[in-house]
C-alpha cells in the first residue's frame, strides 16, 4: 500500500499523550507511516475552540509536539521518520483560507447534525455559550484534509463523522464549481483500534478523568498510576481465584507485554497463584521497556529546542508547497482568478526552507524574503557619469553627475541625477568614474548626503578578500555598463 494519508491531533487537555492516545491513534500513524506518504499535523487552531488562554495554548502545543515526535522517532527508523511531513496547522495559512471558502458550500443543517456541536448542546450549554469556532470545526478539519488530497484519513471512531462531512463538503464543492478539485477521502479506522478504557475500568482513558497511564512522566508517577489500576474487585487475597474480564492490568498487558509471559500470568491469576502486585509490577516493567526509545528521545528533544524547531519548519515548508498548489486550483475553480489577478502571490511559495537557509548562512540574522513582484519594482538603469568630483569636507564621498538620456527625462522631468558613492577609503578617485558607464538604481527615495541629496545608488559587487591581517569591509568593484544604451532598464 502506498497511499497518501493525512491526520492530526488537537493539543487539548494539557497536550500530553497517554497510553490510550498511543493505542487509539499514534500507534496507527506509526505503522502506516512506514509504507505510505504521511502528513501529520498538530491541529493547534482546533484547540482554540476550547483553550483561550495564551500560556496554556502555547504550552500545550509544545508538549504535544514533543510527545508526538518522541513517539514517532522512538518507534521508527531515521529513514522512515524522515518521510513524514510533520507540521503545525497554524504554520500553513492555507488551512484557514480554505476553511473560509468551504464555509460557503457547507449547508447549515449538515453542521447542526455534527457531534461536536450537538454534544455540547446536550450538555446543557446554551447556544449563546458556544462559539462559532466550535460550530465551524468540521470545515476547518475538511480544509486540513482536502488541501492534501489524501486517499485515507486515519482517525479514531469519534472522528469518523468529521471525515464523512469532509467527503460531503468535497463532493458539493466539486459539483457546484463543476471541477474535480478535491478527491473524496475515506476514513480509515483500523479494527484493532480499541478505545481502551482508563485505569478505572469504566470510562475512556482521559486526562481530565484522572484515569490515565502516562508515557513521558517520571517513573515514580507512572508506577503510581499502574498501582492504582482497576483489577478484580471480588478478589481479596492473592490466593483467591481472579477474574480477567474487565481487568485493566491484563488488558494493558495484551498490548505492551510479552505474550507467553502474559498467558502464564493469566493462568496463574485465575487459579489464585499470583498476587495483583506482581502482575502490576510486570506491567510497569513492560511499559518502561516498551517506551524506552521514546522516553530517551523525549529527553533529547526537550534539551534541543532548535532541532524541534527545524523539524517543524521543514514540515511546514513541505506542507505549504502542497497546500498552496491546491489553493491555486481552488481560487481558479471558484472564479477568484481573472485578468487582474496577481498570480505570483498565490504561487507555490515554499518560502520557509529558503528563509531558513538564509538565516543559517547569516548566523541567525533575519533576512526578509521579497516576492518577484516586489523585486521587479526596483528600477535599474544604465547611466553615464558626466561629472565626478570629491565632495568637499568629506573623506569618503565622490559626487557623480549621471546622465540617463531623453526617455528617462520624459519619465522624471530631468535627464541627470546627482549620485554619491562613499568609496575614497578604498582608493577610488573621481577619474575612476568619469566618462564611464555603470548600473544605477534610479527609483530609490533620495538620501541626504551632507548638504545635498543622493538621488540613486551605483551598483557594485564585493571584491576579493582583504589581504591577510587586514580587517573591514571588502573593496567594492563597480559593475561596468560599457556598450549598453544609456538609460536602458534592466529587466
Ligand atoms: N479533530 C481531530 C481530533 O480531535 C484532529 C484533527 C484536526 C484531524 N484536523 C484533522 C484528524 C485532520 C484528521 C484529519 O481528533
């Protein structure tokens, strides 16, 4: 099977993952990621429906990122992990953009029937106390999915309806705009995904119910959680015959422990030949062994925020490249593109990787990326220096009068410009410029130089390295424009 998969986890609760999350979701992602193209997001925008506290949200996101990455890297080889596109939903702006468009092809009734919203209403919450974010949660999730045109969406049972709504929305979009922009994804809910109950043996494992077994907490805390796990309430002495049904310790052993040893313990338990505490100790040991790599990775990643940041930046760049491509199709399909459209703004812009490279090259200093449109606003022209003099009372400046010809005069009302260059310190003299042609930037805002204004800038490139032992800026070398028409624009 080589399919494209998309899924996400919302950083709700406190953002940490417990063994219930592992068995219910992450384990499947790990298995599937080995042989499929996997897009996995931290659905941080979804968390805003319930978490409206800056500190908590940002902490939750960090926690979930660390937890997920530790599991993925703990259970996958380096190569398998490198294939996963792991990113933050909010790093890819196309998610909200598409949600906004999907709102318009989503019938109100469809959303009123959605669980997330209906369940809230049933909990005696007034409609006025439900925010529209919760209501439009399915459209955001549809956008999350449809941007990547996946074949499958692996989710837990509780999310099946959302994937069905996504199919519905995708179908409507394709029909309304008479174009098959979106593929209809299938929900993928592996049979083995048991919604494992919590340590109370009664309710679904959930942080807020306090019935979890953690993965990344200290050993002592996890030991306590294991010791507090529900077993067989009818059993008072270790010699009493024990029951396995509903016994959570044995349920967990099935997933995390050695099969033969577990079977042996089961037999002994039924005959009253082994104490609860022994079985629990074995579960604790098994969990520690099972998650050894993940727990080790967690410590390493927690100590290296730059590495985590890099993974997320790479992921966002890759996700964006795909998402922006789909958005370009969507804009086209709905009629947002016409002869006045600024198409370059909506091209695939994997800006993040380029920005990262630049930042690295410049020792972390930020460089701003500009678009091609922005760059073409720079006016570069061939000019001829008709006067060159040292500027009085200055040690650096050479004052040039530059001729740009009649066409230039038509645009600007004047064929000549006064342009300064501060290069006498490098040994340049006015004679180096006089009667020669160079390239100039001619649409800069004028800049004051002593008692005059510089009305442009001459182009130069960095010269050779300075001689050994000498420090300072490299000598500029001026770019000759000899042989080109005066006033000609570079394009
Ligand atoms: N709503 C999902 C949940 O709470 C998380 C999620 C967000 C998701 N976007 C998604 C799952 C896209 C699958 C695909 O579990």
